[in-house]
């Protein structure tokens, strides 16, 4: 579990993580949008490399 640099900690919260530490909390809409972008990036990498990133967190 990442170390949180935020005051509140709760299951289900969205946070931005850098080098294993949660550095800031974001609202659900921004969290979902960020996940969608990361998933699209993973799909682009898979298409470019012709391989799967299935073992990743995304």
C-alpha cells in the first residue's frame, strides 16, 4: 500500500501516486478520467509493441 501524504485516508478514495506515495487526493470524476487516460495509453503501447501489458496495475 502506498504511503499517503494526504490527511484523510479511506477505502475508495482516489489519489495521485508517485514513486509509491500518494501525494494528493482527487475527486471521483478526475480519478475516473485519469484511469481512462492511463488505460488508453496502455492500449496504445500494446498496439505499438504488439504485446500485452496485462500484468500491470492499469
